[in-house]
C-alpha cells in the first residue's frame, strides 16, 4: 500500500465502511441478532468525517489518521464477528478478516514509527494486501454458501416444526374423536348389556312358557287318559250298588233263591275286580303325572323305554283329542321286546317324546284338515337295539317338512306353527336334552306330503 500525504483517504474509507456496515448488517441479520450494534454501525462514517473536518480546520496533513480509522473499522468488524461467533458464517468471515486486519495493524505500526521504513517494504505490503483481500473474498463466498445452507436448514426445521405442530393438532383432534367414540361405545356397551339382560329374561320366560305348554299338553292327555278308567269305576260301582240292593231284597223274601244269590254275589265280585283294575290304571296314570312334574334330580336311572314311549304316545294323542274331539288317528306302537333297560333321565326324555309325538299328531291333523281323499292319520313309535345304541323312531304320515326349513328346525325360537301355537323352543330343548344331557343324537328325515321321522339314538351304557 502506498502512504498518501493528505486526509482525503478518510472520506474514501468512511464511504467504504458505511457500505460494508450495511452489507454486514444484512448478511448477518444484525437487526434481529444485535440490534444495538446495527444502530451503532449506521454511524460508522461519523468518526472519519469528524476527523477529516478537524484535520482540515487544524491544517493537519497526515496519512496516519486514515490508517488509524481503517484499523479501527477492521477492529470493530472483528469484535462484531467475534460476538456472533455462534453463527457459522460469522466465524468464517472472522477467519477471512484476520489476515487483512493483521496487515493493517502492522502497516499502521510501521507508519507510526517511520514512513521511510514502510516505503522500504512497499511492494511486499502491496502483495500481502492483495492476497489478504483475495483471502477475504474467498471466505466471503464460503460464508455465503454456509448462510444459504443454514437458511435451507432453517426452512427445513420450520417445515418440520410446522408438520410437528400439525401432527400435534391432529393428535389432539384424534384424541378428542377417540374420547367421543369411546364414550359412544361405552354407552352402546351399556345398552347392549341391558338388552342382553332383557333377552336372557325373555329367553327364560320363553323356556318356562315352553315347559308350561308341554305340561299343559301332558295334563290334557292325562285327563283324557284317566277319564276312561274313572268312567269304568263309576259304572261298575253303580252296577255293584244295584246288585247289592237286589241281594238285600232277595234275602228279605221268605222263600230265598240260593242260586240267584250266588249269581248276584259272583257278579258283584267280578265288578269289584273291574273297579280294582281300573282304579289301579288311574293310580298308575297319576303316578306318571307326578313323576313328570317332579324336578329332575340329574341322576340317570334304568328305564324301560318301551313303557315310557307307550305312555307318552297315548298321552300325546289324548292331549290333542282334548282340544279337538273330532280328531282320530291310528297308533302303531312297535317295540322291541328284548330291549334292555337304559340309564336315562326319565322325566327329560319323556319331555322329548311328548314334544316329538305332539308335533307328529299336529302334522297329521293339519294334513287331515286339508281334506286329502282317502287319508288316514297314522303315528308310529318303534324301538330297536342297534349295537351299543338304542333307537327310538317317531314317524308320522303328515304333510312333511320343506327342505328349506329342515336345516333350521333345531334352532332356538324357530317354528313353522302359526303365532300363538308354538314358541320355537320344543325341538331346540329336545335336541339339547338328547345330545348334551344323554350323549346321544337326534336327527330328522322328512319328505313333503309323505311324512316325517325323528330318530333318537341313545347309548346303552
């Protein structure tokens, strides 16, 4: 650098310093980072102008003043960059400024000591000055790239923060929606629990209704069945009373007929035997009714299935006749005389037979009411032993079960009867009693307008 004799360099340096101050303020975002320093740098030209005016007034002409100002400006920018050393582009600019600031410090020191000494190394200082300026510009470009990179990173962080805030807002909204949905599901669950409780209560009532309906059919059959022996008892009792009256009258006559008395006594004895026979039949029916109405103990007992099936065949038949006096059907019992006693729950199996036989008589009655020519209602019950199992078949020649309905007949609450005539639980309960209660099987074979056959399989042991 060539020392100048004069102070005009002060104004040049002042304008350069002001321009650099504005550039550095914008580059380093000083209004946001260091607002006080930004306001201070706006007046960086003032010391140079004041010094120039004072030197002009005092008649001072020395290049040292301009060099001092230049060194002060470099030092000011160095301190500023040092304060912003946390900012990577600022550290880069500081590193680029150090060589130029060191040359200014050295040249200012030599100029203060001796201008001749500075002139001696004039060419070296000029070369070093150019190199320092080139060094500063290189680091300026590096700092510019770093700033752009930081701005990109800043934008990326802002986008990430924005996305994070958006996600947080969405999470809050989702939590709110989940809370609302949870509350709704809780309410629905409570409603479903209430509905389930009501359904169970209704189901219990329907099961009880089915049992009562079964008991009603049984009672009607028993009443009809017991009526015959009671009629015989009453009739023979009346005839016996008349025979006793005739015998008393004969004994009161002066001329008694011993042969007539013996004949009257024989008739009276025969009537008493008939009364005893039909009275026993009535007592047997009453015992069966009591056994049926008694709650099952859950213990299986050896049971004569032939006798059980015959009793319920007649009870089911008379139960339907109690509702319809005009109904008549042919009963075909076909029992295996060699059938061994089988361990079953007699009351439960009796309910199954009563249900199947009642359905059979209902089916043949329905077909009869349709007025089929030459039709004779027939219900057949048969027993057989097949290997380690006993089979009970209940067959009728009624209207049959449609194929579309056959797969549903064992489902709870399914019925083909009109409203009020069936609950849809009879076959379902019968299926459970046979399969779950006795470890057997209950199947059905049916053809429309030909009839239906239910097959019960029970293990012998």
